[in-house]
């Protein structure tokens, strides 16, 4: 498929950064973006190029409005004469060995041991940087990946120790899987779900840990909450510290069916302090996301995804072990253990459901760079910024950590998806207004995006 650029300057077109995607590398359909100048050369014998484009656009709009395929009759009616275009692409495939590492703890129940719970974390990172690195100045320094995802692997090993050494053995078989190739497009988990050790039909749940080492202000994000009907009650039941639960004189709270706010509230009727809860949770419905649980959800396995959010050191050499919140991670692992034991103690497996998508559309990359670090744990009333990169367009515009972006480039921003959609429409070098809430103030700032390198 050849796509004609909308911009006169190909470098300014949003599709100019179209590149090979490892996660969909086997689709078999070569796609290329061509400049308007090149396209005009193809149709030089067909008259005015703008008229040709107008005719092509009309056919596309007609097919789109009627939800119908473009037919040969539509094509033959176009004012195109004798045009033949061929495209040849040579891909050099370089293979390197990579391995998932799997530990198996057999279940203790004669019947339920044939079912499995998968606990996963990816162990690969970026090595010396290169593509995917968040460091614009250093692509040869070691990217340590302490949070992404040594923190998840440490949690995986600790859960394996806990479940294998404690007397209360799990009833179902537990698979502890350290996935490889996550940063290259979920390669390890995609391979596993197509070559499972325990059939996916007997895999009752997948628990994924990715970046769980930076707990701050007790804020923990749990994704995939809409992939099983029982997940909300399971999470609610186990959020409280065991000592707090024992002291309650009322039934444990339930969460209503509303998805307007993903933040888990402390019910007003509870006669206890909110600090009794281990975490302030953000619950996201979607089972898809940029980590290995997506591979399982795509195969209709209920998933839960635990992470503590992004930060300034994401995909940079500065993601080091001294910045890990070890006590916070220990609490997260304890919470996950309670959730897994809750799943395991029930005879009935979690009921898979199709989750509500949190995204308004998929983006494959942006042509501009702002230097903001969004807080993915906060939504619905603007996009909260966890940080702003030094000497970036955002810092030059006066944006600061803690600001809440409510409008940018004329688009209202309620969540990270509104923000990324607006970002995809922006052009480098052009000034835009950005409206933020800072404390009790509402500020209007000017920002000029830079071209992404």
C-alpha cells in the first residue's frame, strides 16, 4: 500500500516516521509513504494532479460513508490513464536467540491442579539504548532498567519463593514466567500464548508486573479490571491490610458498576481511616496495554496488570536501583499475593469478559516532541504531569510537575488519550496555547513543539 502524504513537505507529514514494527512484523503487507511530488509524477499522464487527488478522495469518502468496499467499478471511473506502479522492499532478518524462563509449581488439588495461574514479568530492557531510548543525548550508556523491569522480575522471584515455601500450597498450578522480547514488541509472551505449557483453555488468569518499583503516595495502577466480572470485588477485598480487615465491624465494601471514575473510592459508610488501605488505586478497564498481559487478553484470558506509573528515568540510563522504593514494592507484592490466593481459593474460575477500551484510537508515533511526563494514574479531569524534561519545549513554556493540562491546541483534555490525540495533530515549530491548572490558578501558556528526532 502506498500512502500519499497530506503535507507538501514529506518530513512534516505525521506518517513520515512510518517504520517497521516488530509486533506486527509478519502481516506481509508492505506499506510506504510517498511525497506529493512523487505521486504527481505517477499521474502526470492523467492531467491535473489535484483533480486526481480529489477524485481519489471522493471515492474513499463514498466507500467510508456507506461502509462498503471500494469496487473495481469505482476505480475504473477515476481519471487515471495507464498508471503502473511497482514497489520492491528488501528486509534483512537478523535472528538472535532469546528465551522465556518458566518455573512451575504444581497445584495441590487433585482436580484444580490441571488449571493454571500465570504470573509474569519481562526481564529484557534496552541494553545500550538505541531505538526506544528516552535519552536524547546518550545512546551508548548502559540502560539499567531497575524499574523497567528488574522491579517486576524481583517481584516474580519473591512470589515464587513465597508460594513454594509456605505451608499453604496453591490448589491450582502456578506458572512463573520471565518473558523476553517485551521491549521489541511482546515477542516472548506472544510466543508463549501460541505454545503454552498449560493450555490457555485451562489458564484461569494472567497476573503481570511491569514497573512496580516507584510507588509514590500509595498510588498503584491496576489494569485489566474489566477482563473478568470478579476482578473489582477481588481487588476491593484485598486492598486492606489484614489487620484493618479484621477490625472492621461492617461487610467489606463493594464497588458499583460505574466506570466514570477509575479511581477506587473509600466508601463513606466504613468506620475506618482511608490510611488503613494499603494503596490509593487507579483501576483501568482495558486488558490491552504496552506489556505482556496484552498477549494473554488477546487469547481471552482474564488479566490483571500492576504498575506504579512512568517517571523521568523511563527508558534512560538513570533508571537505577538506588531509586527503587523497596518497602513500597514489598507492599505491592504482598497485595498481589493476596489477590492470587483469593483467585486460587475459589472453585469457580474468573469469568472472562470483554473490557471497555480506554483508548480513542491507536497512535503509532508522533512527529513532535514536548518533553512532558504524563501521570497515567490520574484521569477524567485533565492530564496530570509527573514531570517535565529539562530544556524541553514544555519546560521552556513554563510547564511544571504537578500541572494539570486541561486544554491544548484548542482541544479539551480530560485524560491521557485526549492529550495524545491532540499531540498527533501538532506541527513542529508552530506555537500553540496550552491551558493548565496549577493549584487554584488556571494558566494559559504558549508552547512550541520540536520535531521528534
